[in-house]
C-alpha cells in the first residue's frame, strides 16, 4: 500500500487528530485513513426531504401566495 505523507499541518489539527484517534481507540495513522475513506470512498446520499429541510427560511407563506391576474394570458401552444 502506498504512503501518503502530509506536511505543514497546523499543530491544532494534529492535536485534534490525536484526540479523535484516542477517542476511537486507533492510532493517528489509522484515524487519518478512516477520515480519508469517509470523505472520499463513499459520498453521502441525501434524501429529498433532507435537502428541502436544509433550505433556509425565505419568508412567510403569504409572500408566495399566487396572485390571479385579471388579464387574459395568450395561449401559445394552441
């Protein structure tokens, strides 16, 4: 298996990696491999409901009320 050295990593990130590795009972190298596998090997699929729920509030329902026009709209496809 090839090596993947990472240089110039901020010390705060290194400490966080070691803490995460300790919490999961793994070595820092094993934790790095797990993080890479989670991030790259299998992208998460989101449900439509999850995507819709993550949209920010964009106003009140009344802001999107359909307004019926008195004007006749030309029928283009007849």
